[in-house]
C-alpha cells in the first residue's frame, strides 16, 4: 500500500529538525507558525533563539510584545508573532493546556485549519488532516488533479483526501509529517525527484508524464511598485552617534516595528529629483547625503527606498520618534527595509 511505503520512507530519511526532538505541542506550534511562508533553513536559527528566550507557553504569554517582535524581526508576516503571543495568553487562561479537539483548538488566536491539524496529529497522534502547500502539490500530482489548487473545489478535494488517508494511518503523527516531507524534499516545485518517490507507482502525474504541468497554480496578482524616500536623521551627542527612528502604529505593514521616517515618492518622479522632493518635505536647511537604495517585496508589492543621511541636531516637526544609539536600535524590532538601511550607517 502506498501509505505504508510513504511512512516507511519517512522513518528512514526524516530530517533531524529541532522541533522534531519531542512531541511538545508548544514547540510544534511555534515551529508551524514560523514555517508559514518561510523556508525550513531560514526558520531553524529563529526557532532556536525564540525557544531559548521563551522556552514555555507561560514565558511567551507573559512576554512583552516588543521583545517578541524583535526576536521575530527578519521572518516577516509579523502578525504571526502577535497572534502567537495572544494565543499563548489565551491558552494560559485554559490552565496552559492545549485543546485536543479541532473545534476547541481553532478558537486559539492565530490557529487555522492547517495549524490545528499539525498540532493535533504531530503532538497528540490524533487522526486530524492537514493541507499545506507541500501536501497540495503531492495530491495534485498523485491524483492528477487538473484544476487550480486554490479553487474551492480543489481545497475540498485535498482536505477530503487528507482526512481519508490520516484516518487509516497507523500513526497520524508519522503519516502527516511524511506527506509534508515528501512535498518538501521529493515532490518539489518545478522538477520533482520522481525516481526517489516511494509512491510513484500509483501517481497519476508520474504515469502520464504530467509532473511539469501539475499542480495548476492560481492566477497571480501582478506586483505593484512602490517608491519611498527615507530620512536618516543623525546627530552626535557626547561622542555618541544617535539616529531618529519612529514606531509604526496601525500601519498596513510592519505594525509595531521601528523604521526611519519616510515619504512616498511618485513613481513618475525621477530618482535624481529625490533631494528636491525631500527639500519640499523637510526643508532646504539640510545636506542630504545619498545612501544605497534598499529593496524589499511584501504581499504583491515591490518596494524600493532611497535613504538619505541627514546630519542635524533638530528634527523637523511634526515627526514622531526618538533619538537612539546604534546599540539601542539593534535591540528593537526593525522593519526589513530599516534593517537594510541600518547596516549602511556609520558606527553600526
């Protein structure tokens, strides 16, 4: 049977990842939230640092949000970190115990259908399905599903198959991890390693040579380009470098994170005219020193920012924020673009 072959394969080749060292639901939960939209190789170091600082559910529930965001800084999708902390506080109100039913665990802030299935099956070995990008890819090829994987029909089909498979698994814990591992290591995007696949004899895509055509992706939204100009105000006080940063409050991206003051640059305006635009915003009393441009992509947006170093002892009003030393800045949760600018600054 294909499921038996899959599970035996997994037990032989499973990667020794830190969240697989035991079945602690808290550790599994943290790893699954971090792994959303993020590669395993990137997550490992963040996971280890996070668990060192917050080794228990209680320690996370009682944490300061800014410290959580600082440890998360660089992983992106910061709402995940905020919800993780809120979820820990919710669970602590339940005596710090994880629910063992899907309905109950879905009430925890930040836990959706996939994460619920992951925690229940991997931590408690319960027959609960999970479907992530890896499982979608495996199922689309295995069953020869030739519609967009994001369609409601596809989601219903994948979740139904996932539940059927896990219901018959000897160990849901092993089975669900095996499915995800297969998608991550073998049934990859682009060109899968079919010669290493333990379930290829029954795979429709393999038998019909459809591996390159499946899965059928959703129609991607075109990226929108955004241009910003960043004002990096700097002064020296008693021999110490200070930079002016502001905290984002209620913003579309990077809410709660810190960054340098910025202004929108019209796309039609040439980069060579950036100083003139800054002069209109902050005045002509400053000398604007250009730094290297920084770029970042976030949720269908390509952002390019031109930072300018400005030596001054007085901040134009009204710009919220405060003066900070490089050491203080390094301890704050910075936006991705602020980090890229910060690395260019003197004394950093």
